[in-house]
C-alpha cells in the first residue's frame, strides 16, 4: 500500500528549503510531498524558486502537472486544484489535453481578431530592421495611416477582401498613382505576412499580377513622369561662370557637386538621417582622388572620384581642416539643411533641381563625347546588374574616368569651343573609348 504523506501545515510548508549535497556542499533541487492530496509536491530549486507539482497517473502516463508558483498559489489553493484535476481524471477527462485545447482556442481567437492596424504595426516593427534608410519606416507608417488605416484599420485581417482594397485605392489610383501603387504594395506585403503566420488565407486581394491588374489601369501608363528637372548642358558653361562669381560655402559646394557629378547627400550629407557630407579625410590631394565611404553611398559600395584641377583648386580655397571636419558645413558648422544647395539655385533664379545636374552630365557624355556608356555610369556610381557592366564596375575604370572628368571640367568652364571632348581619351589610350 503506498505510503501516505504527512499533511503539512502552511507554516511547515513555508519553512521548507532546498537540500545540500553532503559530498559537494551544493544546493540541489528537492520535491516535498505536502499531504492532503496524494501526489501533490512542492518543488524547490537551488535558485530559490518554488512550484506546485501534481504527479498523477493519466491513462498509461504519469506526468508532472504544474499548478503554479508558491506562495502566489497557497497551500489550500494547491490542494483544491489538485482535487479538481483528480476528479476530472476519474471522470475520464485528460486535464492536459483540456489545457492544450484551451490554449488552441485562445490562439484561434487571437488569430481571428487580429486587426490590420495591429498587423501593420507588427510588420513595420519587424521590417524596420532591414530598412536601409531610417526614413523608410516613417514613410511606410505615414502613407498607410493616411490612406489605408481609415478603411482597414479596425478590420480583422482575415476579413479583408477586394472591396476593402478598392475603398483604399479608388480615390487615389488615377490622381496619386505613384503613391497609390506604393500603398497597394505595402498592403500586399502586410497581408502576405499575415497569411504566412496563419492570420488569414493565402489569397491576397492587394496583389497586382493576375488580380488588380484586371481592376486598374497600369501605373506605368497613367502616372505622371516627374523626373528631376535638369539644366540643358549647353546652358551649363554660362551657369558655372555665374556660380563662380558667387560667394559662400553653398555656392562652392554646388560647384564641387557639378564638377564631380555627385549626389547632394554625398557632398553635404543629409541632416534628416544624420548622414554627414564630404570630410577632409576622404580627400587625397596628392593622388587627386575623393574616396566616398560605402555607408554614404546609395550603392553601399566605396566610390572613388577622380578630382580635376578645378576641383582641387576649389578645395584648396576652402582652407583644409581636421580630418573629420566637414568641407562644406552649414552656418552652424554642422551638416547643413537639405535646401542648402537648392537655395542657391533659387537665388540665381534657375528653374532646375540640384540632382538634375547628374542628368546634365549624362546627356553631355552621351551626346558630346566618345566615351563608352559604362564610363559615365561608373562616374555616376549607378548600380548595374548587367554582367558586362558588373565587370567594368570591378575595374572602376579610374583612368578613363579621370580623362572624362577632365573633359567635363573643360566643358563646364569653356563649353565646346575650348576642346572637342572625347578626343583626349581616344588619343591617349590609342583606341576606342
């Protein structure tokens, strides 16, 4: 006959402690029978935690069932819970399976009630770790809050279907096409994530291919082309002459940007995301090379820019500072505001964008020189997936680019009259560009 454990009092239970191994002197886990209900134990670990355990036979198994922590669950409560469980077993109910079923039911309830608002927040939180630019998280949140949340926010994601997507997209598809397509793609991503995690079926009412492309006209056919307004290259020499006459760091930064065909944030940085512009440590005056670190490049690869004589003279005129100093700081000595260069264009009454000078450079290279397209693409630090161009990218073509930038400098200063661009390269390299 099994031994009946002594029925301990609450005070006796409170005094129980873990045991010490007589050989090692280390504390060991122990389980004390507390009586009152057979199989009811108090488990005490070396860390000091205390847990009620009921060891009971269920069918052919004798599992340990946790009844909760002590003293949060009192001795009397533990005995009552143990008696209830034993009564269920006597009535043919498996309390462990009952617990698992309750957990499944709770999970199903959570799945069935997950709203688009909650799914969006969780998806953006998870995806933000992959965003290359911190502004992307804000852009995702703002666009969805503006256009999607008013229609979808409180809806369980399992209920979202085509009519709900149309409520979001119908008002903006033809008037704000680019924005509408971004919002559509973001909704598609979120609903796809929901399907993978079991919150809805795999059918995605926001997908384009084979679904919404039958509902809406193609964005490519109706969206307005909003390319950066670029200065025609034949106007550039006169503009550069006027720019040189202007004082101030912003004018010199703009001049440097044009001479190097670089991006705004590569030259002056981006204050919004705390990205700095060019610093003195990036300039090698002796070799006449500007090395832009990978973290500041759109391609996330180091970019070497050959510097022309005009660019070198411009830098010397800035007065060299400490290695980490900005070459083109704002009025307060830090990264200037984002309209630092565009303000110069505005004061000069020019209807063109700063970024458009890269298009000006590309148009000039294609129409006024004999340089291979890959040379100007590398000068612009464009990312190319084409295998041939990728091979060019590995070599950087720094010597050919130096010749091209020298021709660009001559064009900026003198126009076509001073020098027939592209001939210098053909002559020095003795062959096809």
